[in-house]
C-alpha cells in the first residue's frame, strides 16, 4: 500500500515549451500532496504544498505563475512548468499523505527527470 | 524554506561496520522521519518517530527522536553493500503544514 506514481519518468523539451508532470496516489486518497525539486547531489527542496480543491501554497522564492499546480482530485496533482528554460532542468518529486495513516508520514513518487534544451 | 542539517555529509565504511548519522534543526519538530534515496529514484521511508525520546528499530536500523525535539539520530548496524545511498531526515516543524528535508548523508559501503 501507499504507492505514488509519477508520469512521465523523464522528459526532454525545448526551451520555451511547457511541461506537465502528473502525480497519482494509486491505492490511497491524499488531500495534500507536495512537490519538490532536487538538483544533483543536493537535498530535496520543497516547492509547494498542493491541497485538493484549493490553491497551492508556494514556498518563498518559487514562482507560482511558472510552476502551476492543480490538485483536481484526491488521487491526482499536476505540476506544469511553463515556458521552461535550461535552469529549470532538475529532478521533480512529488509526495502524498495518506488520510488513513499518520498525518505526518509522506510517500514519495519515483520522480521525473526534466531536461530543458 | 527551512533546512535541516545532517552530519556527516558523506561516509565511506567497510562492509560489516556500524554507521551513525544525525540531524539537527533550529526549530522544534513533532515528527522525525528517515528516508533513503537511491540514484534517480524517490525517497523511501525507513523509520518514523513521533515522541521525544522515542527509540525505534527497523531491522538493522535504529533511530531516536531527541529529547529537545530538535534532533534525531539514525544508526545502521552491520552495514551491507545495499545500504549504499543517500539518507535524509525530514519532518514538519511544530508550526506550519510544510515538510522539510535534511541536507543528506551519502553512504558508501566498501565490500
């Protein structure tokens, strides 16, 4: 149980295009999902907290107009990187809380490797 | 966002040795979680701690929730090659809904 999937697992795009990444909780419901970015040899940095049915809460320094988050259902959150540039190349990881487990435990997706040319 | 400091940053040990790493924060945490991340994958939860002073084991792994609620420790006994990876502490601070990760400890086990 507590499986989180991400799609795609990797994507290469041209500068200026937009990329959508999906995060799904496969066997549980999640009112809250989180999006992280991880650069090589660095820790995971929280970008935003995604709440089902409401606007996402962004961390300081993260542009909400560039990183659009939609949490349309209890099992799906999407992150859209708009007008991507090479500096947006990174490993994007989502996580989700299981409503029926501990409030503070998070389960992570396998990540999406984004490369912007 | 807040960042948790982990030490050591990296470790190179012989197979069979025990490993200790710690995590400290300037804020009080209600929960401490320890994750392992393999290259190109998402973190996997190893141990969760919920009370100050709590000591919890998961196989060869043992973790403790510091009394001050500002630190936590992870020990790995009798290390094996598959223990290689990056270990992160994480958790939500006492205030707020966010969830933050430590700086990570990279573990290399030499057979």
